[in-house]
């Protein structure tokens, strides 16, 4: 029983620094959860042991009281035998009384010792329950802090990404924008060149047509121009006129 009590006391008085250091190294509360599972297991064993010792205490108390009652009765009988002059019977009863008293004292000592053990186990149980309650609360707090830490890490990562965009990224975007603007300027220049060329061609065509008309008019005035061949409609009109004359 002492080994279980020592184990329980060691667990209750355990230094949590090492456990917390391991939890920090692994960035998790798994170590603390394992500590809680071990404590719960020891608590169950402690409760079983306390129940066993408590039963023994009641048994020893009952035995002590039985032998005390028996011894008290023998003690009264001895007095009665001596008053009756029955010395031999009184001597035998005294021997039985001595044996009964020894057993009574032995059961009393065992009862007191087990009672102390039982009280120690109950105190250890209360302390362990209180420790478990505290550790569970700390576990929840650690889990909450861990979630907060992970959230902040994600936030920092996002901010760093934004810093990259506003830093090196701005230069890349600026170069890309300048490249697009250069292509746009080049296309605009080509468009203006083609528009000017088209205007010149149209001017040339229109100018040439006007000159041709002017020269043709001069040729008709000078009689240098051949009469144009009559069209199909003109031939039909001439034939219709001839028919009317006849």
C-alpha cells in the first residue's frame, strides 16, 4: 500500500516544468493530456485502494471492539470467581484475559495504523482531484492559447505576403504595366501611320480622278475625244423614234 501512496504523492507533487517544456517543444498539449490520463489512472487505483483500506479499517475496528467486550467480560468473571473463592478458575480466566487483551491491543494498533493510512489515501485523493481540476483548466487555457498562436502565425504569414506584394511585387507590376503601355504606344503609332497613308492614297485617287475628268473635258472641246459608243438604252430609243417617223 505504501508504494501506491508514494506513487500518488509523487504524482501530486510532480514538477510540471518538464512537462510544459516538452509541450512547448512539440507545440501541442499532448504531453499534458498524457499527464492527465496517467493521473486519472492513478486516481482510479487510489480510490480502489482507499476503498480496500477503508474496508480493512472497519473490520479491524469491529475485531477490536469484539475482543475488548470479551476481555471486559472475562475481567468481571475473574472478580466474581475470586469473590467465590474459585482461585483455580480465576487463574485460568486471568490467562485467557491476558491473551484476549493482547489480541485486543494488536487489533487496536492495526486499526489505528490502517485508519491513518486510510486518511492519508483520502487526503491524497482530494489533492489529486484538485490537481486534476487545475490541470484540466490549464489544458483548456493552453489549447486556447495554442489556437490563438496559430491564428496569429497565419496572420503574420498573410501580412508578410502583403509586404512582399507591396515591396518586390510592386516593381514587377510596374514593369508589366510599362511593357503594356509601350505596346499600346507602338500600336497607336502604327495606327496613325496607316491612317495617314490611307488619307494620302485617297487624296491621290481623288486628285487623279479629277484631273482625268478635266483633261477629258478639254479633249471634247478640242474635238480630240472620240464619241462614246451609244449605250443599249440609247439604241432602243433611236429605234423607237425611227418607227414613229415611218
